[in-house]
C-alpha cells in the first residue's frame, strides 16, 4: 500500500479490519504515519503492520509497539531534519511541503500547529530555511547537514530507530538507555535563552519572571507600542483594532489577546509584586511551557503596519533604463528606515527582492545603484531571505560584473570576497558544486561565462576552487572549448599557490580539446 502522506507499508487484513474499532489507538495513529513515512523516505525495508503480536514475521510491527516507542521531542527534530534531507534531490533543494506532509515532522497528533512549531524551531536554529506555513518550501542548510552528520557520528545515541525484530521476538528494539533529557528540552529558543541557567540552578521564581518580562519586551518590540503589561497586550492584540494580527477571525484574535493579557496579569505581575509567590520546580516548568507557547504564537503574529508597508513596497515600479537609477533607488530607500524598525522576515524579503529587481537590470548604472543600496542596508537582511534569493543575488552580481559594460560596484564586490554577503556566496558555491545539471543551470543565469571563470580563478577562495577544478578534471563538469581555454589561461596568468597540479591537468585537457 502506498499513501502520499504515510508512505509505503503493508497491513494485515486483521489490522485493516480491526483498527477502526480500536478507540484508544485512533488518536495516536499520526505516530504510526510518521514511522512509515520516515522509513519510506530513508529507503528502509517496507514494514507490515499488525493489530497484535507479529510473531516472527519479517519487518512486522504492531501498532502499539510503534506508538510506545515514539521518540521524544528532542529526537523528533533530528528525525524531521533527516526526512527533509531525504526528500531533497540535491543540496540546496527547496522541498515542497504541503498538509499531506505532516508526518514528515513527527507530530503526535494530526494537527498543523505541532508541525509549524517544529518548522519554526528548525528555522530559528539555522537548520533549514523557509517559512513556517503550509504550503511552503524548506531547504536544509549546510549547518543542518553538518548537525545531522555530527548526530550520526556521535557516540551518544541518536533518535531511536525501529530495527528488524529478532527471530523469536518480533518487536521494536528498545532504545539504548540514555541520560535523562533536560526537562526544558523543546522549549522556544527565547525561553531557553532567558530561563535555562536560572532554572537549572534552582532559581525557579527568577526563571519564570525573567521569561515573562522577556515576552513583554518582545511584544513591545514587535508592536512598537510604548506601554507594557496588560495595556500593551490589550492594544497589541485588540480584537477590533490590532497592531499584531494572528487571524482574520475575530474570536481567534480575541483569544490571543486574552492569553497574552492573562500572562501579563496572572504571571508577570504576580511574581513582580508578590514576594510570597514562589513557584515549585513543577509549577515553574509548566509556566515556562506556557510562555513557550506564547512565544511561538508571537512568531506567527503579523504587524498590521508592517503588512501595510509590504503592500506599498510591492507596488513600487522602476524605470530600469540606466538613466533614472538613483531616483529608482530613492523610491525604495525612503522605505528602508521604517522597515528596519520591524521584526518581520517577510517585510525584509520583499525589500530585498525589490533591490534585486534593480540589480538585475541590464544597465550598469542601475546595477551600481542597486548593489550600493543593498550594501547600505542592515546585514541582518541576509538572515531573512530564502535559499533561492541567495542564489539569484550571487548570479546577478557575477552577471553584472561580466557584461560588456560591467558594473564597477559588482566587480569591486567580487574582488573583496563578497563582503558582507559571504553567506550567500557560500550557499552559491555549495549549490554550484552539487551536480553538473545545477552547474550548467547557474552558468546560464550568469550568462557571461568567460568573465565568470576569470573571476573565480582570481578571487574565489582556494577551497572552492580546488573542489571545482577537480570536478572539471574528473569530467563531472564538462566545459566547451572557449570556456576551458579561458579557465586554463586565467589559471596560468594568476598562478595561485596550491593549484599548480590542477592547473597542469587543466592545461593538458585544453591541449587535447584544441588538437
């Protein structure tokens, strides 16, 4: 049986017939879906599902066994990341995620919110890029890949894997005993940042109070309102005139206001003004988990003013004739100062893409003005753009520098190692090296191939250049005669140390091609 959500599995007739009547198991079947989908993604043997003991059936598992050994939240994160990596066709692939893909994220129940929380956690930790929504596109980052590799090679046990049962005991292998995980595992990163040390040292009151003060500060920063406490929450999440909008549904917006206002009055104010309020360890833990829920809810809130700015910026149009470059940039620049005041990734991405629109003009005056405008802006913009944005940016800069009338600013940026956009460059280099198909796709985007080979021969970092030249030498990347001529010439002209042997091999390849 193949299911687009659950993956590939087999199920006995008894299990198929009896499962609908098993009321206790019904709410937990998402755990089984996560198990079967993960095995499909990772190309493990196809499991057969039983309602009871599978006896010695190969790859046979009972529903209850799978549910009982569902991994804890901390391990679910690594399993979800491994699933995304398995779904990626190549490094840097933007994987389409839809509602049928809930099992990829190892939720305990068939609901959107746990999946969004898992996506948000991975994005915040830099393991993936993308938006926490459905549908979306998610890309596993270099950090995500290295963290998975570190998990795999670590001596500590990784997320437990259901293995083939022993001949006479066909059950899921119990996980190797591990140290008791932190009771704070899985909390929102902001909660951990503020409370973890205090909680671990036994300062439960301070851990909770400082966390709720941080929540107040973050709402204030995102809403840009000057008040605090209940007045802040009432104004920020107002049902009728909100600054921060969670939903178009009035009841949902009112619910958010009551949750945040209740947190301010019932937790923050009580702990701040009543010295007799000293939560126990368990009480503190429960309050921290409630705060974590509010922080994740805050991540999803949209600032109404920021949303209006998005609409205004999206409507901007540019001449892009090479004659009105700085007037085009001036239109956009007028918005950059207010945009900096908002903590909103989508707003920053819209601004970036408008700047990129100017950089992608065919005229060097526009290109110069666009790159200068991007360099003027806060470097944090690069934390909010998508993988595709990073790639488009580097391709556009190489293209601007290589044309018959090159952009001087693009050329200077390449010579300086693409500072301060080294993250974009690194992602571009890793993506380019991922396959021959991608390499040629990027060359077509850059368009000016000989100037590109000249640029990398002179200014690319040695690590990238060695990897690239080895792929050329091994004929993984096949260059046509003019491109190989250009690469060979520039390597000899610059004479970079550490590339002598590879340069000789490129020269010999070029000689053979020119016979």
